[in-house]
């Protein structure tokens, strides 16, 4: 079994959750999301991020607006919709349960 593949799959599993969290803090540009995810060691490329953002928009969880830029073409800034905020709230509860369950399993002492 390939360790790197398993690590990538674990990170992909929480990518949507992390992106929604980033967007929940206010208007954000995709390259800023990429930078934050990369600095948090959640490696993602544009080819992964943009389709995910499109899927979140089609689901009504995020929306965007175009903003003119002084240094190039207009930029797309993303925000969370009300449905997105509710969805993220549910994911927060799920995340807390998963962390608690994982800790129960991973911190259990071996039987002697």
C-alpha cells in the first residue's frame, strides 16, 4: 500500500470542508484559497480547486462576484450563501464527532 496515496486521499476528504471555512470568513479570491491551503499543507492545484468551487456554486453553497483588478483581468471573489453557512454548520458538527471518535480509537491503550 502506498502511504503517499493514502495521505492524499485523507487530505482530499477534508478539502471541501476547509474551503467552506475559508470562504466563510469573507470574500476570498481563489488564489488566496490555494495559498492558505498550501501553507496548511493541504496540497491542492487549480485543476482541483476550480471544479470544486463550481460544484459548490451549483449546489447553492457559495456565490461569486466579479471585481475589477488594477493588475490584470477581473477577479472572481467567492462568498458563502445562507445555505452554505447552514451546510458548514452541519459539517462542523460532523467534524467534531469524527475527531472525538478518531481520538477514542487512536488513543486507546493496547490490552495487556
